[in-house]
């Protein structure tokens, strides 16, 4: 007869807790198993429930024995076995016979026996198996866990894929095994005797001995290759670490250029952090580079950044980088981080308020000279403020926005006194100092009447700008100042219709907008720094101002008409269409105004009756996704721009078709039509194996653009792939033959280690 005896055995509970926590130390240090593996806290004072068919108290020898289907529960942990013996005088405990330990997270450890000896300082499990809640598994012929000294596993193996058997019975994934694994519990280091790495059950790497420091801090090498620097091997090493400070050294070996050294200091505070990184090298072969600034003996950079939260809702920070030449990061495959912008900033963000103030210097990275970087200018300041005020119910809301952008540029962007003058129709920025401030306040409200949705909008925009001309270009505006006020009024009308049919819901929504902007100037910023591009499509069809910045604005009276259709299927699939056109009814068309940046040219908005635009998107049968955009010139029904794409994915099969077209616009520098079509396909030919191919054709030049293919294996734990790509003469990287190889080891606990690299095949051929 089974009987349950609940007895507060404090030392017994502590013994169980210690065993469970210590037993996982060597595995967790490898960063392969889940972080919560057997590490849930145990309360030594919590009651310990012991269930068994027989429970014996031997008062003479001070021994407690439980026999027959023993179950011990304490603080969420459960231990089962055939027999339990607890010696109260020594604190030793032994569980034998099909021992199983389950932690609160669902991880299970199985063995034939579990012994705790030496006053609960040491735990020994024989023929141990740990099955984590994520399916990963650790096995060992024996495990000896010493809380104070070392933990030892004999004939141990870790496999993130459990038994590593696929759907059809084949071996999958990867595993690590060793004759002996010893972890030093003081410094976290691990010793492996005869470690073996196996892929899909096949041993591929073996070492007689391997010592690793604490894997939580183990550096992970990264690799790279270019013809100029050769093979790159980079190993970041944390040489000093505390709660507030990290010092990281990054030695890097370059087979073509020698040795590059990096050092980084990370300092954390209660309200933020900062970091300083320096790197540099003496180039063995500076003649490997063609860019003039890169052909020097010493190259390097210093990068700094920091961010702090001094008070609630406010963030302040900085970023600054100095470098010998702008191509340094690109040439040596280094992360530029925020080297493109030197800045000091402060940001305030709440649910209804946004404030962002910055002082910025822009660094042009890549193969660009110092003179070209000087053409980028300094933003002093760059200020943005937005605030929303919610009015009483039914009264709408008020939005307030303010911008201030000051730019100082030493040189003209494209030509001028800093470089030799060139004949060019487009000038993106002028030398000199300019400042432009804008403030706008608007009100809008949504009203519903007779099924129609009316949204009236009213606002006022104020502009103040000044420009001091230091340009050597005749096209630059004269030194001047400008004040302007722009009243804005708009009305958005929508009449949504909803209908229900079996399996789907239809929504048809005709939309009409009338927008008036009574601007005194379409160039409120005098020079144009932030409104130099515009693409007209379905995403901004119903917009009150399509310019991306504040230096330009729409003017006059404009009508936007169109509609939206949505078919929403009950199974989650959908089809959505958005289409319409914009009409300049009165006043000056800002997109047709002649300007040096050619803003508006080819956009379809420079004519009073704009191009018609269409956007289509959808998901069909959970496996087919499609999307497309079209610009149609309604004067002759010709297509000005189009992009279409569709993908199919199901049971490992995948294919995609892509098409792009854009007519030539010589005034913007596009002298030829862009006309491309391509296809990609991936076909599973065996379990976990796929073969892929892609081809793209340049229809405008009637020549192939790109072709490639590859072979890939992915079982969820191990991914291996190889691909080859060849580009055509009209590709952005013409006539390039490149091979790419990749390998990844993955585990459910988040472990993801791998490498992917591409090598120009023609470089190998030249070397031969």
C-alpha cells in the first residue's frame, strides 16, 4: 500500500538543491544549453514531500530509507527512483534504480544512480542523461560534480538535436563528444580530452587535447577575404571586465597586409554608457590599393560614442570618429558603426511629444578624398519638435511641428574652388552658410455622416530662411533671407463599403482629397538640403505634401482621387489594391519648377495631370505572396515605371519572379531604360537538401545580367551551403565570378556559430 509522508527535512532539501544546481555547471558554461537548465532557486526551508510504497525511520543508525516508486518534490524539482537512502548524521543521500530528476523548466536528468556525499559537497551520477526542455541532450558514462573544485564527465556527448535522428531515420545535426570533460568551477575553464566534432553522425574534426576559458567570455573569431588584404582572421578578446568596465583587444591577422590591432574601452554608468575604440596597422603592401588616400604606410581610426539618460524621457549622446582616410573601414572590412556622422544630440520622447536636437558633421566614407568630405557640410543645428494635443471627444486634435536646419559647407558639392570645375547639370549642395526654420500647427477631426468619413484639415506653416553665398558656382542663389507663411486647408472624404460573401469579406473604399497650400514660395529653404528626391506611388498618393523634407513644399490647389479594395479571406489570406491619380487644379506646380537637383523630373507629378499609380499586394493559399507597383502615363497609356514580384513557398519548394522597369530620364542622369527580369528557384531533392538557381536578364541591352546556383543542406541544427554567381557586363559589378561557402552550427538554446564568405574565383585563376 502506497503511503505519503510529508516531513520537513531541511538538510535533505538542501542536498537535492545543491545536486541539481551544480550538476549543470559544465554544460551551461559551454553556452549550448538553455540558461535556465536546473538553475531554478531552491528554498532550503521549503517542505520536502516524499512519496514511496515504504518509508522507514531507523532511529538507531539515524537513517531514512524510502523504497518502491520513490518520489521526492521540493521547490518545483521532482526526483524519482526505486530507492532512496538518507544518512542524517553525514548528510549523504543516495537514489538508485531508474533515477530521474526534473527541474521547474522541464529539463530531465536520467541515470541509474545518484549519490550525494561529503556533506553535500559532491554529487556523482552514473550513466547520466540530461534531456533539456528544448530537446537537447547530454550523456555520460559517469558524472562527478564537486561544488567546490571540479566537475568531471566521462565519455560525454552533447547533441542539440537530442537523438539526432531525422524524419526518415537518417542522422542529422551535429554533436561534440570527448573521452573526458573537466570543468574548473573556480574560473569556469573547461578541459577536453580527445574532443571530436561530428556532423550528421560523421566525425570531421579531432584534437588530442583542448583547453578553453570560460565559454561565456570566449572570443569568437570572424573571417573575411579580399584581394587587397588577403585572408582576414579577427579574434576579439576581453582582457578586463567588471560590472562597469570592459577592455577588449582585437588582434587581426591579414595574410596580405600584416597585423592590425584594435582596442576598445567600454564604460558603463548607472544612467548610460560610453565606448572608445582605436585600430590601426602598418600596411605591408600599400600598392594593393588604387585609391590615392589609401596608399600610405600607416592607416587607422578612432571611434567614440556614448549615450546617457540623465532624467526620465530624455536621452543625450555623442558620436565622433577620426580616421587616416575614408576608405579604411571598407578596405579592412571593419564595422564603421556611427563613423559616417560626428554628432552631439539630445532626444525627448513621450506618448505625445518628440524633441530631437543635434549638431552634426557628415563624413563621406569609401573611396572619397578629404575634399569630398568637406563638401558634406556641418548641420548646426538640426532641431525637430513635434507635439500632439488631444481635444475633447468629438473635437479632433491639434498637431504642432517645428524644424530648424542650419548647414555650413566649405566647398560646393560637385565643383567649385575646392576641386576642378566640371560640367554637370546637377549640384546637390552649395558652399556657404544657410539656416531654415519651419513651424507648423494644424487641426484635424474625423466626422462620420451617412456612411461617409469626412476629415477636415486646417493649418498654418511659417518659414524663415537665410543664405550667405560662398559658392563659386553661377547656379548658386544669391545671399538673401526669406520669410513666408503658408495657409493649408484640406478635406479627405472616404466612403467605405463592406460586403460579406462565403469565406471572405470585401472592403471597397473610394477616396477623394482636395488640398490647398497657399505658399508664397515653393523654395522656403532657399537652397535645397533635404528635399532632393521624390518617388510617386501608392504609398504617398493621398499625402498633403510629398516632399521628404522642409526645404521644398507643394503649392496651389491639388486634387487626389482614387480608391482601395481589400479582399480579406477567413483563412488569413488577402488581396489589396490601391490606385489613383493627382491633379494640379490651380497655382504653381512645385514639381515642375526648374531646379538644380532636378527634383520632380520623371516623378510623374511634374505634369498637371499626374501619372496614375497602382499598388497591388496579397497572399494566396498561404504560400503565394505577390506585390507590384505601376506608374502609367495617362496621356499615351505608356508605362513609366513598374516593379512586380511573386514568390511561392511550400514544403521546401520555393520560386520567385521579379520584374523591374523604369524609363530613361536623361535630366537625372539615367540615359537608358532600366528593364530587367529575373527568376529564382529552390528545389528539395532529398530530405534537408535543396538545389537552387537564379538568372536575371537585362532586357534593355538584350544581355544576361546575372546567373548563379548552389547546393544547400539545413536540418535545423546544421546548415552547409555552396553557391557560385556570375554577373554580366551591365551589372553594377560587371563580369564577376564569385564562389560563396557557408556553414552554421545551431542549437535551440540560442547558440549560433558559423561562417559565410565569398571569394572572387577570377582571383584564384590569376594566382594560378
